[in-house]
C-alpha cells in the first residue's frame, strides 16, 4: 500500500515536480482570473454541469495541488486530483477532436495533456523525491 507521505530518494524527481506543479498552478490561476475563457465559460462550452462551481473548484484544486507538488508536500496525495482533472479533460475535450479531425490532430493537440497526466501518475508512484518536504518530514520522523 502506498504511504501518501513516503518518497524515494531520487534527486531528479524535482524536475517532474516543477514542470507538473508550475503548469497546474498557472492553469488554476488563469481559471480564476479569466473565467470566461479558461474557467466557467470554457466549462459551460464543453457541457460540464454547474460550470461556475466546477470551474472555480477545478481552478482551486489546480492551484493548491500545484503548490503542494512544487513544494513536494504530500506529493502523492496532491497528484490524485490532478490525475482526475486530466482524465476529465481528455474525456470532455479530446473525444470530439478525435472524431472530427482524427488521430494525428488528437495527438498533436493533447501533448501537454499527456505530459501532465503521465507526470502526475509518476508523482503518485514515486513521491516527491529527495528535494521535497515529504522527504524532509519522512527523515525527521526517524
């Protein structure tokens, strides 16, 4: 069973953490700053229920989890909502692209989505790495 604060000692995990965390932090801030384009307006356009609520909820989770991932604080726990966000994003935005424009356009248009999904899955499996608060808390507790 995965311990949510456990991590390995990899010193390179910080690169994945910074990439994943910075992108989600930025996207979350944009959802709240520009709701018509990135948040509730976009959610309404793609047919998600309660677009104002869900846009703000997703934006808030992206900000909070993005910061947690950057800091390496409960990295595994923070990655779970990010994985869910990416799976919903794929289901709601990429299916239509595939149907209308085909596989190659889908792959081209989803490259960032794949990077965020796979990066988040990596963090769920590995934890925050050597340079993380998870590691600091884990080693201080010994």
